[in-house]
C-alpha cells in the first residue's frame, strides 16, 4: 500500500532501501545513550540515520580526531550498519563566540539570566564573530571540512552532510555577514565559505555522496541562511561545487520553537510544515531533495513521495516517538504506528532542560 515509502533510492554510489531518514538531531545524551537510541531507530527500519553535530575541528568534545571521539563514531556506524542502516555524518562548524559569553557566566550561575537569554546573546554574537574572523582562519576552517570527511569515512560513515546553518549559514546571510573581503558583500562572496567547504570534501573524496543542509530564511523567521530569491544562484553553485543532494529546512538563529515547531505553532503547525521550502529548491535542481518538518502521517508522507514533491522524508521526533514507524508501515501494520503529537515536551523540553531528548510516550525511545 505504501509503495513510495518503501521504494529504494540511489544516492550517488549508495542505495537507500526506502525513503525514510532519521534527521540530524542534537540529542544531548551520553555516548552510551546516543548509541542505544540510534541503534534502536536503525532497527526500526529507516534507510539512513544522520549523526548530528559532528565537529570538523581537531579539538574539543566529540572531535573525529581524538581517539575517544573517533571510537565513539566507529561504534555508532557499526551499530547502524548492523541493523542494515546507512550512516551519515553531519559535518558542523559552530559560529558560537564562546569567549564572548564568559562574562555572562556569573549571572547564569546565580540565575540572574536564564539559559534562553544566554542563547539569544550567543546568537546575537554570531554576526560580529564571523565578520571579524581573519581570512586565513576562515580558509583553514573550510579546508577542515575535507579533513573531517576523510576521518569520518575512516570511522565507517557512508556519506556526509555539510551543515548549511551555523557558520555556513551565517556567512551566507546578509543579515549577519558584514565582511568587506572575498567572503562578504555579494551573494557569491557570502556563499564562498559553504562552497569552499563542499569543494574541500569533494577534492579529497571524489566518490563520496555529499548532502547539503540548505536553510532558507523568511522575513519573520531565521537570520542565517538564504532568502528565497537567492536560491536561483545558490543551488546551482552548490551543485557545481560537489553537492549530490539537499536537505531543506528553515534557517536558525531564532527561537527553537520555530525550527522545531510544535503542533500549535501559528505558522508551522501543519503536517509537512517546511515542504514549501523544498518546492522553492526544486525549481533549480534535479538532485534528490529531502523534506523535513512535522512529518508524522504515513498517508501524507506517501503522497508527497509518490507525487515527487520530495525524494526522502526526514523525521526526528516521529522516529523518537516510534522507532518502528518504517517497519510497521512497510509490513502492513500501519494501524500500530504511534504518531508523534508534536508537543515538544520530552524532546525539545528535555534538551533545553539538560536531560537529553526524551519522549512523553513511555518507552517511546527506550524499548
């Protein structure tokens, strides 16, 4: 019945067994908990699971270049592969100026400012931070995407995604990027960071599929990323640099309730709330486009895939609520699916409360 969901898809030299993807997600879990959750989701039948926020730097928590970090990622890819699931690494470079936040720590510790206020200050600091980075340091960062991709492949990842938000998105945004050198000004210059990052991966890994998280900002939502009328230039340039697929969503640097919208969100409460952004991108590429945003209804997802609106359906909260969504749908047990209600209480609430992503449904991600 759900033929489009179960149809395989070729991504470069890879073959996805179906069209269901676990979206790259900040989980806030311990390493053993993250490994257990991703293994559980893979066992539920999704074709590809992204490991979110894999840093491209050589230092710091979760680095691919540390022995501990590398072994953690190797365990993750082994767990995913053991369940017949492709493993993708979301290569990420933060645009957070942590040094600028040190002065706020006493107020945070004494609760004179709340964590969400600190997050806003951190977001506000992104523009000055990327505007002031020396050009040689910028080139070093873009080159590090290629180094990280090589290391990710050694750890067992099948493909990579260049995270087009955060530093890539900040450089691309005319709201945040006030540079006057080759990385600022014109759209082509503001895209240079992302294009160099993609090209660095492609130069070192000629046959590696490269997905790009393409973030679109709207007048009232998002500060990083690209405006709709900039896509006509940006999409072909990214494709020429080496991108082989696109993951399309709303730009960040605002409220997390916008980028992870609950069911009662005034603008993004509907099923498939960000698919209209895929429609924009579709005009400029024939590459596979992955849609995301409030995808919980199997009939709705089937229709979008069958009509060719999207090529893959990426889910995070739905697969956390019911990891067996793909297996149930494709084995004739659709009536057993536990649909995410998009309340954001256990998942986003758990993350913001420093408890890690959970689900209100008992056993939803711990079976």
